[in-house]
C-alpha cells in the first residue's frame, strides 16, 4: 500500500510506472543534475592564475659554489644547490646498498650539469624544511625528527622514508632552468 | 483538511530499524503520498520553483564565497577574477546574479497567487505570515548581496538605504553608526554585510521549513478556495507523487529556460551598468536606483515628502502584508467567485507594475509628453512624483480600504460544493448547495 | 481539463513572466531632453546570440590599446596570459596553456613591469611575463588625476559593461568628437563630444537649441594612421575606434562567446527535456478529471 498510485478516476496505476517516457524524463533529470553539479565542483580546481604560476624560471648564476639558494615555486620552497667538487664526488661514490631509498646521483641531476641539484625543500617524513649543511652526511638535517640527507638529498639516517623529491625541471640554457 | 495519517509501512530490515530511530523514510514517503487537491493549476507550481531558486542561490553562493574577498581594496577585483580565472566562474556568478532576479519574479507570482485564491485566509494565516517573513528576509539578503561587488551602485545604494535608518528619530544616528561600524560605509560595513549575506539564506531555509510545516498542517488551498473534508479526499485529491512532482518538474524546466536565456545571452540586462564602475565615495552616480525588484518600495519611499515618513511608508508597505488575513472580511476565499474584488486585484497588479516603473524614473520628469501643467504642493501634476503618490495611495487603499469594504458588501458568485463539481458539471457551478455549507469557517 | 486549457494557462503564466521581465528590462532611468545621442552601431561580429569575435580585429584592437590608450588608461584586471585564452586575440591552438603562449610571452616582454630586486629589495623595472597584470601607467589614483587635470582616466578592464551602450558606445564616443557647436560656452580643459552624457543647457545662451552630448576631459586621442597595423588594414580613426571597442568588449567579458555557445546547448537540452517531461506529465494525468 505504500507506493502504488491509486486513483478512482484515472489510469495512473502501476502500468504507467514502467512507461519508457517516465524513465526518459527521470534520466534527463539526473543528467540535468549532473550538468548543474559539475561546474560547481570544477570551480574548486586550480584557477587560471594559479595554473599560470605552475612553472618558473631561475637564473643559476645566483647560486655560489658550495652554497644553495631557496626559491618559492607553487607556493612551496625549493633548494637549488651548487655542490663543490668534493660534495659531488661524495655523492657519486656512495654505494646503492647504503641507501634506504636507492638512487644514483646521476638519476637526480641533469646530464652535463651534475654539480647542480634541485630538490623540494620538504622533508619526506612530515614536511618540515631541512637545514642546509648540517647533519652527519654534509647534505641537510631535518630538525623536526632528526632525518639526515646527503649531498645528493638522499635519506641516510632517520625516520624519513624516501629521498628529497626532485621536481620536474629542465635547463633552458647553461645558466637558466625552468621548474615545472 | 488536516494532516493525513501516515500510510507508510517499512518493508526491509533497514527500513524498520530506521523507522523506530529516525523516521526520515516515513517522512519522505508521507510527503510523496500527500493528498493534494487535484484542481491545482500552474500558478501553484511557483512554491516548488522558489525552493529550487533557494537551493541554486545557496549552492552558487557558497562556491562564490570560496573566491570572493570582502575587502574594499579587493572586492571588485575578486569578482572579476571569478569571471576570468576561476573555472566556470563566469557562469556561476551570472547564475547567482540572475538567480536573485528569478527568485523575485517567482516570489511575486507566488504571492499574487496567494492573494488571488485567498490562501492567506483562515486556517492558513501562519503560512502567509511566515511567507511574508521570508519575503522580507529575501529583500534584506538581496540588498546585502548587491553591496558585495563594491561597484558604484553597490556603494551608493548602501549609502542611501542605510541613511534611512539614520532618519529614525532619537535612536537613528547611533544605530546607523553601529550598523555601518563607523561614520561612513567602509571596510567594516562590507565585511559584516558579507557575513550577514551568508547567514540570512539559511534563516530563510529555516523559515521555509516552518512554512511547509504550517502548509501541511492547514492543508493546501486550491483554486476553488474550499476546504476539502476527509470524506472527499479520495475523490478530490491525488497523491503528490507522481502527479504534482512531474507537473511541477515540467514548469520548473520552462522556468529554467527563461533563466538560461538571461544567464547565457543577456546576463547584465536586469542589472545596472554603473555597478561595473568601482565604488568611489567621492563621486555620486547621476541616477541611484536599486535592482528592479525593489523599485516599487523605492518609489513608495520617495513618494512621501518627509524623510522619516518615507521610511515608515516603505516599511509599512511590507508590514501591511503581515496583517492581511485580518483586513479581508470576505467569507469567500477564491477571487474566482468574487468578481468585484477580482477587478480591484487586477488593478492592484497593474498599479504595482506602474509603481515599479515610477521607482526608476526621476521625480521631476514628465509622465505624458513634455508639457507642464500646474504645481500641486511641491511638484508639477504631470510628473512622476505625483504618479508615484497616486499609485502609492492605491497600494495602501487596496489593503486598508478596499479589502475590508468589498468583503462586506460584494455578492460573490455561487461556490461549488466540491472541487470536482466545476469539472464534472461542465464548468458552471450552479448547484443547489449554498456557499456557506461547503465550508466550516470562511 | 483539455490541452487547450493547459496551453492557455501556460500562456498566461508566460505572458505575466514576460511582462515582469520586460518591465524590469525597461527600468532604466529616463533620458532627459538634450541628452546624448543613442550610440551608433559598430556592426560588431560578436553581437547577437550567435556572435563571435574576429581574432584579427581583437589583435588590432590590442595594438591600439597598447600604443595609444595604455599611456593613460590602465587595464588593471587584465593579465597578459588572458590574451591567449580561447576566443582571445592571441589564442593559438598549438599552445600548451595560455601562460605559455609564445605570442603572449613576446608581447609581455615588450612591456616593462615594476618589481623589486629579489636580493636587495630595491625597486626596478623588468621585462613582463605572461603571468603579469597589465602595468598601470600611474603609481596610484592620485597621480593619475594630477597628471590629467584632475580627472583620472578610468580603467578600461570592464568598460564595455560599465556603459549602457557597450562597444557601440565606445566606438561612437571615439568617433564622436566634433566641431564646437555655435554658441556653446566651453569649459576650460574640456572637449565637446556628441555621444558623451551630460546636459549642455547651462552652457548655451537662453532659448538656443541645446546640442546633444556633453563635455569630456579626454581630447580626441585618435588620428588617421596613428597606428600601423600588422595585417595592412588601413588605420583610419573609424577603423581604430571599431577595433579598440571590440577589444575592450572582449576584455570586459573574455568568456562571453563560449558562454553563448554553451547556452545554445543548454537551451536545446532543456527544450527536449521539457518535451519529454510534458509527455510524461500528460501520460500520468490521462483520464484524471481535474
């Protein structure tokens, strides 16, 4: 007795419920609902001005040998480090077996520009910014929970599970990179 | 017709569990099977349209609030950022902007329907009064919202309307400063208007729930205007679903077509170009006008020469609606059977349209042609000032004079005994049953 | 209740809605005697429900803006990358994203943007990038007014929406400079324009016919051949006025063409949806006396 449409003076009984036209109307209503909902949901995706800042360019001559520069990309800090010959040599010579997250230094740098290292300044443990030049491996040390990174930004000791992330970037010329 | 008993029987285990803890399925099922008078015409679909409008405004508004910045330096630019940079932002903004106009088109038709069919008369006074409250909240919400884009009309409209508060004797000035958060309309004002604009629609939604509750208690009115007794329910009513869900759905789609024409092809037609000039407190626009739906009340405001008198008249023009159930003395509800009153009603509608038109005109401008007649008190007779005064007079006369008098003195037509009668007997309800016996109380 | 009665009832409802809509459309302030002419039509391609922008015209219009107008008029709400949005003057179907469009990058480079040195914090000027806003010719509104005899040149970002006549009005205004009418008392620093709003009655001798238009602080900014178009179109004042008016109309609402096209689709869908629902409604109500 719950849903049947009972009228004394009409045909609007159970027969109409299965009519194709009603299903079509219902389907169109669902379609209309989706057409209304999609722009509202999509509006929360990054807007054109956010997307425009998705990539930046940087002049590498600003980095001194043995030093790093911190730049902001997509609202987050990025380390651009110019490693000295000794630091580079240490990074290349490390055996993969010593690494929690094995990756060669060559995989983390661009051919012909090995001394330069570009990594996101976010500890892969819980996201703090590691400090430069401290820690047991000469790379970075994260003060929050004690993760140690080497001169290639690879995790050597501490709770972080993986190496500092190398973002997508490319050399536009010998002295200019584009990140993102 | 009283609230009907529930016919829902939970079938599955989940339904039974839910039914004893939170009977929402029962609530929904009862709503769908609600006995609805079968003679409802298309004018009765506007309630459903209004619910849709409220949902659309809240949904688009919440999204806009994610991008809008309520700061005088950034408000105008943030709205244009929504138009240019946010995905689908231009559509969402125009839907919200034109949605307000569509909301008011629908509410005016809805109110006029209530007036015509006597839906404000006993036992439905509370439905009407809560409806008037919703209308008042809508006007407040629209006013607050219009300030947010921080254009010239936003700023100066806010200036004019808040200054009215200052016209109240004794407490006016301190209340005005309290309202604005300072001596002038500035950042403090904009921020709080944004907060209140976000809040009021939810107050409207709450009142909407009360409105529906009162409706379901007193029962839905119908074009014949008679109460449907229990024994007539099977013959004279149909379940709300699918008869009226689909009917309302059809009209909603047609309404959305009109809505779409505005949003996609002429989104700024109902607005004012001056609001695309960033607000400048040092430059007054040549003509300050509110949005079209407030024009009749703006006209009434300007009709009274005294500033405070104008404020009182403007609020009274909305306030009179609240006491309407007690102003109408007729025992007959529907104006279908009240030919005298119907004529005055049609005049009222035309009068309201003229009043709206007057609201957009300069008071000194001539109405007919270009000629001057004679000065009456403070303005030429052939001027919008006097046309506004005459139309304002009719507006108030309709409620305070015409409604009480006509109700007592007119001879209504024969009211059918049941709502099925006009249909089955071929449309001419000349039955033996006298009007009084068809209902308990007029 | 027959089909005819249904349709009649519907027509009444629609007529009432149309009347209200028509009234609201007409709720513009009355034009007083002696006010400006209604604007001339620029014959623009983007008018009407099926209108689209002519990309060539938009490019020419941008050039006029950049070379003539931008020395005084800001477009603070425009970014260079917006020029490469679909439907915009420099949209390139090969582009990866509007910000990486090569034409826009080149155009941005031609403009100097005020910035600060990332190391010393000193103010400097650098080449523009596609992510930058259009630079404002003045550091602040006070400077803008001071440099222009007290009248700050208005921002043009949404000018086509900020004037009732839209692009037609902008076109008419730019071609509306005329010889000063006989007897008109000019105010210092003002110019006569046939399409500017205003009431010239106080500036004419008593009883004389009041010419249409008003005073505008901007002197005629355009002259023939002022800009050299890259597509060899003759740069007459009329042509430049049309082009820059079209460009401003685009900049005021860059997504209008896409919106109109979506609107067509939506209306067609709703029409079909209405038809299906109407049939469903009639089927449900068949045989029910009401």
